C-alpha cells in the first residue's frame, strides 16, 4: 500500500472522528437551523449552552424570530433572560410588536416592562387604541344646599413617558372627584353648573389629574348632571318635625299635670266626704245627749228635727233630678216653691 493511500485513510479517519465529535458535542439541528436562517450562532456557543443544560433549540428559535423581526437582540440577551427566568419568547414578540407599532424602545426597556408585570402585547394595544371609561356618580352640595350628581367620561391613552408608573386610572378618578367636588362646593347657585357643565371639564384639565400617571387624559366630558336632595328643604322639615315633637311633649306634660290635679281634687273630695260622714255619726249621739239633758221639751221636737232632715234630703234629690244650673241652689228652689 502506497504512502499516499495511507495518508488519505488517516485524513479521512480524522475527519470522521472530528465529525463524530462535532455531532456528539454540538447540537447539530440548532446549528444548521440557525445558519440557514441567517441567524448564525457559533458551534462553540451552542456547545457551551448544551453543557449548561439550556433549551438550546428553543432559544435558537427565539433568536431567529428576533432576527427575522428585525429587532436588535443577541443570543447573549436570550441567555440572560433565561438565567433570570424571564419568558424570552414573549419579550421578543413584544419587542417586535413595539417596533411594528412605531414604539421605539430599546430591548432593555421592553425586558424591564415585562419584568414589571405588564403584558407587552396588551401594552401595545393600549398604546394604539384609546380607552374610554365612565366614572361613578360624583355627589356634591352647592352653596344653596342643592345636591348635584355628576358623571364624567374619560378617554385615556398610555403615556409613553410614564410606562413604569404605578399610578393608574383609579388615581385619575380620585383626583377628578376631588377637583369636581371643590368646584361644586364653591358654586353658590346650582343652576350655574346645570347651564354650563363644561366648566367642570375645564376644572379637570386645569387640575392635571393625569400628572405622573400611566395613562394620559385625551378628553374629559361631563355626560350627566342631575339633581339630588335639596338639603335646605330637608333641614326645614327636620326643624318642623323637631318643633312638633317639642310642642307634643309640652302638651303631654300639661295633660299629665291636669290629670294629677284632678286626682288630687278627687282625693280631697273623698277626704271631705269622710269628714262629713264622721260628723253625721255624731248627730245621733248629740240628739240623745240633748234629750237626756232636757234640751228638747217635748218628744215632738225630736220628730220635727227628723222631719226636717228628711225634708232636706228630699229637696236635695229633687234638685239633682231637675238638673239645677251651677248658679242655682236648693234655697232658690225652696223660694220658688
């Protein structure tokens, strides 16, 4: 065997061994995919990624996606995102979406935006499309004690200068509530706001409610102004009701006083009746004593006294039955007889 043939065999053997080692150590599928896709990655880089047990094929596909999307991203950037457990596919897709939407941010900004918890695709949609939201009813009281219920409609758009701000639409509505309430409270006549509701929109713009916010106010419109309670009438009703209760309590106190006086007079009447009965019980004893002492000359005198008492009782009964007036007495009745 000639030396040339031996040398050729050795060369072919070395090439075969080299190719075998290449296919064993280097992920060939990822290598050739990247090379033919125009996103070349060196074999050494792929080999080190494989030794570090990274998802080489998936990462290479993400790199190819970035290159095809014409965004500035390197395989090292993808490695860094994998190291911090960041979804590099979503970041690259978001980066491409921002570029296509004309939002010129660097890759680091897009990555930070994703790490802040925002969905990048949603973020791009909010940048392109305005957001319309209605506030709840804002209730304030004018100087004439008339309540007003105001509803505001806001058109919001993402403020590209404050994309990392933690202030959102709730903060905007809180500021709007504050300035609208202040304007309503400082207005003496509620008819002024009813006739010129645009004054409230002007107050919202002047208050700069979207300062430092994630959203910026594109437009603010007052869509409803309605009347609430009239506190002046309510207060007047409360005063009338209070006076009614006071007068009712006063009359009740007078009634109770009258009842107490009536009961007292009844008690005194019963007391006087008891005294009268007590005195009448002394009459028979006095008569007996008078007879015994001889103050009655004849027994007929005693009967005259008895007849006089009976006659007096009869007249009293007749007077009560005839219904005498208060000014008439039993003596008047006797005179008429």
